[in-house]
């Protein structure tokens, strides 16, 4: 049982008790408390649900498209600005995020070895290589060559000069614009997957507890006003 139901139940009990026991103060406190709690509960309910005949109800589902547009603008104009992206790329320690080793490990460098063999065969050394068995003679060097090449590429990718080169390329205006375009496409795609019902559930889940307190305090303040009104009539 949530806070809203408990508040309304207590207020209703006070109304019934005050009426049956002929206690005007209790009745007044309960009536005003119930009025405040129910009014706030209805206001909260109207945020999420469309009620026929009540203008302005269901504001969150009704303003669904504006909600999506607002999120997209917030993401692109506040977070993924050119200045923020440039600041991130220029920040100290960003080099730790530029790690190409996993990519290099997956690269198939066999074509590079084949190209090297072809180059040698077509050069002035081709005749000498043919005397020693041709390309088959250096086939055992394929795997050692690939391993050495990968180690060299990893060393190059981790060098300061290479990292600075990558950062300078990423900071180019055309690259930043392309990056923002890609991010905007991703954000738009994700937002297009949202439905009014899903947006309503997300917001309701975020602020459910706080909205419950609106009903509680509506009942409390209503009860206080009812007590004051009853005391003034004595």
C-alpha cells in the first residue's frame, strides 16, 4: 500500500469517525485533509493519464514529441558540442583511451607478407630467390613476419607521436562535424524507439516517490486548515 492510499484512507476514516461520533473538529480535519489529498492525487494522476473533459490532463503522453525533441536538444547542444568533444580529446589521459592493440591483434597480415614476397619476386632479387627455391623457400617466415609486424604496429600505435597525430586528426572541424552527425543519428534512432507509454513509465518511475509525498503533504496541510477552520467556529 503506497503513501497516497494510506493518506486518503486515514483522511476518510477521520471524516467517517467525526460524522458518526458527532465530533465537528475531527470531521473538519478529516474533510479538509481528504480534500487536499484527493486534489493532489488527482493532479498527479492527470500528469500521466488523459481524463476526458479535463483540459490539460495527460500532459506527459500528450507532449511526447516535445519531450523527445527536448532530450535530443539537451544531448546535442549541452553534451556533444564541438567544445566539449575538443576538450575531451585535449584532456590529459585521453591517450589511455586510444588503444589499438585489440584491433591490431585481429588484423590478418598475411596479405602483407604475400605482397612482400611478390615485390621481392618482381625485383632484381627475384632470380636469386628462384635459385633458392622461390617463394616456397621463405614460406616458413610467414608467421614470424606476421608476429613481428603486429608487435611493431602496437609499438607505433602507442607512441606519443602517433597518439598526437590521431588526436590532431580527430580535432579537425570536418571530423568533429561528422562525429556529431553520427552521435545525432544514434540519439535520434534511440529516441524513435520510445513510445508515449514507455516515456510515461520512465518518468513515473523516476518521480513516483516524490509525487507520493505531494499527496501526503496535501492531506497534512488540508488537515491543519480544517483544524483551524473548526477552531474558529467554536
